[in-house]
């Protein structure tokens, strides 16, 4: 990755991923929408990979 490359490193993610993870942690299991990935994409504007990152982060 060069200094001019605007893409974040793989270990970095957006504030939206953090917000989505925090939102997931705030919900009880029965409150979580199903299927979860499309719901996170719609609610937070995440890519499929970012939605999966948010899910993983929420589980930590």
C-alpha cells in the first residue's frame, strides 16, 4: 500500500463497522434481525465484508 492509496489496511475498518458492532451488542438475541448481513448493509451502508467484520467485532 502506497501513501497515495486511499484504501484502508485490512485490519482497519470504518466507523460504520464500529457503530454496527455496538448496535448488535446492544440487542438481545431475539431482537437481532434475520438475515443479519442484509440488515446491517441496509441500516449502516456496509459492504458484505464490513457487515461480517461488524458481526465478528460484536462477538468479542
